[in-house]
C-alpha cells in the first residue's frame, strides 16, 4: 500500500525558517531537542525581526505568548520525565 501525503511534514514546509532559527539559536537546548525553548516560541509566535538571510519568521499560531510559554514548559516537563 502506498501512502499519499495530503501535506508535507512541518519540517519540510518550514525548513528555511527552522534552519534560520537553529543557525542563530544560542539558548540551552533540553535533552533530545534541536532548538531552545525560546527558539520554539519564536517559531510558533513569529518574529517581525529578520533572522539570518533576512528570513522573517511568520506566526504559525496566533496566541498570547504566555499561553505558548505554558505549552513549551509542559513539553519540557514531559520530556524530562521520559526515561531514555
């Protein structure tokens, strides 16, 4: 059986934005993360400031910053509870 994708994965659709963020990310990254929580927050909420190669990060989700911070903190907490 062949799988047909309706949408490409996020990693493919937003590859330029993710690479720009990873390239300038100086924050501490939790275990098994590719970006710091601050970079994740910037990816979700966007940044009008151009990051590397004048790449503006557009919002992926319109929300209050505090709400996104709670979600990212929750993911970090769950990630730290996982035994590897």
